[in-house]
C-alpha cells in the first residue's frame, strides 16, 4: 500500500537535454542511420566511376564503423535523464 504523505503531488519536470545528449546518447539510432545512409549514398554515386575503390568503398566502410561506434556509445552510456 502506498502512502501519499511522503510523495509530492506534482513531480518536477526533467531538465531539457542538450543537443549531444539527446541525439548521440539517448537516441543514437538516428545518427547511426544517417551515417549509414550517407556512406551508402557516396558509394552508390561513385560505384560506376574510377573513384569507387579510392573513395567510395573507404567512405562506406568508415561510415559503417562510425555508425557502429555511435550506436554502441549511445547504448553503453546512461545519462542522468535516462537514470531518472
């Protein structure tokens, strides 16, 4: 049984998160998907040119590695806002 004597009637609002906290730590799937999309875009634009092996493939690999890093960072870090 809960006792309302010790609980406040209205809980205070959580502080608004900063840009980096919001997009890279709390919802890291969005920047990861954007990085994957940019890597695929660069690769498919350059796939029929001579720059495929010099620029396209390394850009795709770098985007995939960065996306995995951003997603893992967001999954492993727990912000104060998430903890509350």
